[in-house]
């Protein structure tokens, strides 16, 4: 069954506007909290070491997004899955969290 809010236009907007901030948070957690080298994080994420450096220094993904508990949990699970190699987090998980948070903040 299709997700009631799964729409390519909405998902595309979320990926373009929110994914850089989510990546920045993920990179920060891996490098700063978990002590993993930037080079290793780059390999885990399929990014260049320069891109990881820019995320750490907040030259990329520096726009603030409200961090809901659900999104915080998904980012933590993503960090753990990158380290373990199990790949259990999908872009849909992130999209759902951002979409749910947006809907909650939009309600009167």
C-alpha cells in the first residue's frame, strides 16, 4: 500500500532543502561524537574528504532545521548503520520524519 503522503514532488523538495542539513548533522555525529576520522566518514557515505570537511565546518548544510525526536532518532540509526554496514535507514525514513514535522508545525 502506498504511503498517504508519498509524493515525488514533496520528496524531491525535502531532499533538496533538508537532506544537506541532515547529512551535516550525521557527519558531525560521526566525526565529533563518535570520533571517526573524516576520511573514514567520507568512505562510509560515498563523499569526498573535502565534502566531509565542509559539512564539519558547516560550510555545507548550515541552514537550521528543527530537529524532531523522530528525525534525531533516524539520524542516530543512520550513523549506527553506516558504522555497522547494515544499511537499515532509507531516504524514505528521513522524508517521513521531515514531512511529519512539517505537518505538525503547520497545524494551528
